[in-house]
C-alpha cells in the first residue's frame, strides 16, 4: 500500500512539473527585450528557448554592429565565453564513453610536459581536477599567458609551473581558464586530432551546429557575425575588433548562435541523444551535471550554500529543482545559459556588449516566468546598478589629480631596458623622443606610453581602448639601480597583473 501511494505521488509530481513548465507565458517577452535593450544600450541580442526537445522561441534583436544596418537573427554568431568549458568537458566525456580515458586518470600520463609549482600536485593532478577549479591557484590565474597573446596552448601549459598556489590542492575552488586548455590537449593526444577538429566532427557536425566554431579564421569568414562592443572614455558604446582567442578556445572562445545552441541544450536535456542519435551516454551527462565540488557562484536566489560545480556547469538546487547554468564573457560579449532539467527547459542568451547586466536580467526574467516567482525580479536594481557604476567611474576620472609636481630620480634613459617575468616572459621599456614606452613581448595589446606621475611612478596610457589606464612603479637596489617594476593595474577581464614579478634583465 505504501509503495502504491508513493508511486502515485511521484507520478502526480511529475505531471505537475511538466504542466508547470508548459504554462510559461512568452507573449510579453519581445516587449521586455526591446525595453531591456533600450535601457541598457544593448546593440544586439539573440535568444533561444527549448522545451520538451522542441524549440519554442528563437529570435534575434538589434544590430550586429552599432552604426551598421545588418540585423541580428537566430543564426548570428556571438562569443559564448566560458560556456565553452562545457563543450570541452563533453569532448572528454565522449572519450570516456569510448573507454580511452577515465575522469580520474592522471594528466601527467597523457601530457608528460604538464608541470605545476608543487611536484606532488603535478604527479597527482587528474582530469577531474582540471574540470573542477581545485588546483589551489588564484582565481583566473595565468590570464596574462593567453589574453591577446601569441602563446600556443602547449606553450601556455608549459608555463603553468611558475604560477604559485594560494591554497592547498583540492582544498577549495578558485575559477580557472587555463586548466581547460590542458584538458583540450588531452583530447588531442588521445584522439590524434586537434581539439578543434574533434569538437567539430564529434559535436558540432552531429548536432547540425553548422555555424559554430572555436577557430578565429572560421569566425571572421562568417558574414553573419556580431561585433563586440565596449564603453569608450565617454561611456558610449563603440565596436572593437575581437581578439584571435584561439589559444583559449577550450576555455572561452567558442562562437555560436541561438539556433545552434538550441541543439546543444536539446542534447543535454535529452541525456545525450539528439534526433535519435546517441552522441554521448546518459552516464556521461549525469557526470557532467553531478556536483563535484561545493562552489557558490552567487547569492540567493541564483545560488545558495548547496551550489556546486560539475564539469563545466554550476549546479544549484532550488525549490525541488536543479538549475544547471554557466555564464560567459569576453571583450565586448556576454552570454547566459541555464537549464532546468526536470522541467526539460533550457535558455540561451547571447549579447554583443560587455559591462552591462542585460543578459543577467533577461535570465532573471525567464526564471521569473518559468517559476512564477518575483524573487528573480532584479530589473530596477539593474538600472540603478548601471547608473551607479557609470557615475562612480566618471567621478573617479574627474577626481584623478596628479600629485604635487615631482621628478623622476633618474634620467629617463636609466629606466629603459629589458625586463622579465619568469611566467610571462620579456617586457620591454624603450625611450624615443624623450618618451618612455612599455610593451609586452607576446601581447601586442599591452603597449602604451609612460607618463611621469610622481617620483618613480609613471602612469600607463595604454594605446588600446579596452585596457584601462594604470600605474607603474620602478624598484631599486641600495645603489639606486633599477631592479624591476610593479604594475598597479586594474584587472582586465580574466587577467590578474598582480601575479607578475617583473625584474630587470642585466645587459
């Protein structure tokens, strides 16, 4: 009797869940998106919603580039940022299905050149560790290795040994990009083909994701491509050229469309099956979505003390449901993807603006509609946040006053020379026409004029619009010889300049 009663309750609960999901009201969504784009100066946006293995909403709004006429549609390519990590986990899962690897294999067994700061960690680091952010490194450690740099994926991996941990191995999570680069090279080593080719043949082609790519040459050859937008010095939206990004493809540089991502969500919600073709097993999908480490990404209602990280996904239990999600951000692009698996619904939101809460607020609106819960209504706070942020930035710029006049302690020629960070490589300071210029040898973007500020501190006037001005202070020994320098620079995307220990190279 108890078994029959329990069975009846479970069946009813399932029926209620399905009807709950089927009653989503989307009739006012177009109006909401139009208002959102006006309020937050969103240039272009594309959104896809799937439910019960069907596409129920797939549209584009706005323009691919400000000042141009091309409109966004559901096939326009956008950068999905760190949502790319879930694709890397999936490619590994395909190899797990084939019995070629296991999640707990040692990285060193596939990549002998893989080396971290601590020899013990190097020897015991597993594929599972790569995907769960528990290396012991700082958040977004190693960003200067890949950001706009000419370093290849293998070169990035070989330089990880210089990154010093800030916590114990597997002690607590800290978000990483570079470990997913390592993961992609395992796919290459095991499959015998570059990760990008494996991704295309085993995932994109199987899902008819015909426009999606992890390679910049394919992206730039696409006519229906959204251009990234950032604020200029006057806090107006301007288009910028997207960086190459190939070296971080597995961790953040897949480009896709709402149409293509709809297929991806259908695959995952349908336990690895797409149009009756099994791409990956249910066991692998379950492992991707299984909590691997406690990792609270945000506060309530989007996160709680039970929030965790799976393989490329944040997982949060919410009122009997599990929200599976990841966001993505690169220069001038932001994205959101979330799924509620028991309701069989998934949403992807793609925009070509950054520093705006627009994609987050649209995500919140969809959660509000799905769950009929006003606790997800953050719209007014989003508007106030944006106003406050711009006001704060403008005030800081207006109040920046050069200190009382002083002079460098040495002639400018004494500061010029070659410098080095053992992790990054060479950094050069040159003197021309009595002006100093800073340049990073592997990152053309990191180049700017040094303007004397006070004593031995110089302001860095970076030439590229996406890099905010910073400061550079020279260090000396007891003979007052320049021994190195320290950057006081605002973190940029996922670049932590404090990791650099820059010393002067003696001629």
